[in-house]
C-alpha cells in the first residue's frame, strides 16, 4: 500500500482533526482545504478502526452532497484524487455510488456517496448503518439532513463483531452560509459535544492552505511555510476579489457569514451596517404603532413607528410559523400578533395599514380581511395601491435618505426575516436566457421573507407616496390606546 502524505492546511484545521466532538463543522473561505481535510479525517478514522474477532477491521462511511451533479463533479473527484482506484480499489459508478476500498493489512472500508436531491437516496440515508459520515458543503444541506445522519453513525460494524466503531462522528465542511442558516444558529448556541471551527480570511496573515494555492514549478519546491510560497498562495485571493461585490468577498474570501446569489436584490439601497441598529429599538411612548399587514394564508405583520423627525423605526415583525406552514388571518392575530402587542406594547394606539385588496369579501362568510382587523381592534386603513413599483419605491425612499445625519430607516436587530429579505433574500429571480445580458423577473420571488417585506411596503406607502417630497408629519401628542370591546382588545 502506497503512502499518502498529508499536512493540515493550518492551525484551525489541525484543531479540527484533534477534536473529539461528536459533530465537527469546518467553515472557511473558498480554497482553504476544507473538503480535503474532511476526506482525510474520514480516512484517519478508518485506519484506526479496531479489528473484529475474525482479525478484520471493517468500516463504512457515507458522504452526502446536495445534488448528484455536485457529488460527481466535485466531491467524488476530490476523493479519488487522494484515494485513486489503482491503489485503493475500483469505484462502482452504479447506484449507490460506492468505493470499496482495500486499505491493506486486512482493513476494508466501504464509502457510499449519496445526494439528497433524489427521494430514493433520502430514504436510503434513513436506513443506512455506517461508521462515520461526511456532509460536504453543508451550507447547501438542511438541518434535517444533519439530524438524520447523526442517527445513522456508529452502527457498523455492530458490537457483535467484536470490534464496535472507533469514535463515531459526523464531519461537515462549508463556505460560510447566511446568518440564519442552521450552522450560524448552532454557532450562536452550540450543543454539547459539537464544535464549529472557523478558518481565517484568505487575505489574513494566518490564512490557511496558502502553501498549495497558485503555486508554480519553482515555488512548489520551497519548504512549507516559506514566505515566498505563501505569498504566491495569497495572490489566489487577491485575484478573487477583483470585480466581486462585498457580500461575495465576505463569504468566499473572508470567511464571514452572508449570502450570495445570481438573483438581483429588490433593495440595493439597503446597507446592513447603516440600517440595522446594533441595539434593540424600544418604542417611543408618545407615538402610535403602525402595523403593516400582508394577507393570504401566510400572513405577516411589521410593527414600526415614525419619529417626530420622520425616521421610520422598525421594532418588530410577526411571521406565519415556519416555512411551508399556513394560517388564517384571525388565527394569526389571536395566536401571534395580539400576544406580542399585549406583552411589549400595551396601551399604544394601533393603526393597521394593508393592501386595498383586503376589502374583498370572502366567499365563505362574506367578511373581508379589513373586517377581521376591525373586529380585533386593529384600526385598519387601506393604502392607495397594491402595484409593486410604488410599494418598492416607498421603501427605497426611506432607505436612501438621511435625517439630521441619521438614516431615515432604522431596524431593530431582532427583526430576523425582514432583515434577511432586505439583505438580499427578497429578490428578483434571474431568467435563464441566451446571451450575455442578465434578465430578471418583474416581481420578487415568493419565499419565507417575501411576505414580511410586502407588509413593510404597505407601512411605508402610507407614509410616503412616490413623487411626494416629504413624510407625513407625526403629532407628538400622546394618544391613548382604544381597545375594541368585542375583541377584548
């Protein structure tokens, strides 16, 4: 058996290998050696697998990717580059894709490659019995996939073989995902026996894997860590940033959480560093609350105020459960909106702003959405239009202005879905057409963040109709909240 030489790409990757955590996630910029590290980590486990009563050391690995295209074009190519068939045994290209490896000295390892875009393979994943698992580019995978995998490891070989499994674990690699992805959420509150490792920026002095990037025939002969060799590697990242926007560079070069997309954001005017407050915003006690509503079976509500100076302050949001769930407006008000208002904003005057289509009667009981709001004490008021462009421009008006040196739009950092949409997930989908010119759909994609962003538009359109110079003046007179007696509100 040939010897394969491997040196971890840097201190963070070394710590990743040394960790005994049940789930380990390696996050870093493009080209930082994450996938190779995870492949090598799996092999190191296979070589440490104890022998069974028959003298053989057997193990099984599952490697998961989001699609078969990515699995074949990147993951398997990386695997076979370091563990070629002529040394370790033939790769079986029929389903399931499997590398039956002979590691020598009565050691074998079966490596199964699965893509979770095929229903049959998702079902197979739930019935697999493996030793360890590797989730490749896990930013493209769901938390449910990771959860399913954690229940399948450490099950082969069984204890009856006399061996058991050497340190059952799941390893994951990823470029940084969006800040509401499960990896980012786990980073904020990491479960016991899980660990997340962050590699430094590719332009940082301590950047990892520079010894192997952008090398030529002369530099590759220099010792690992040589300044000239690392300098050539850093050129890889210096070239990458050319022509790229800040979000792309933050994710793929600097290794920061963020989102990138080929689609076009609805609000390029939004700047998270400017428009999202570092501190949680509190309501002004002498001003009314404005509630922007989006109706339908996935209702959403945005809660804000207009300051005396005309600054729009977004305090809270309410969205309809989780993605894929539906809810009627009355249930949404009683189970989600009212409890929030009772807890955080008792005594405030409420003014609800909504789509003018909200006056259309239901075929079931002839009540309108406006009727429901009124009966629940929400003081409804329809805005002038539901055409998309005026709604978009009304929000852009606030995003693109300053008032006495401060942004005319400021949002509390707790407003999660609205913020995600403003940062780019509320977007126009790119149309696949021939030629070099990018074309996009006329209206935004419908997704988990679109409804709450639509609600924001109705709130903004009430205060600024495009073409009008200024925001409606707000009275500083304290207004008493008048609950609706029939609703107990």
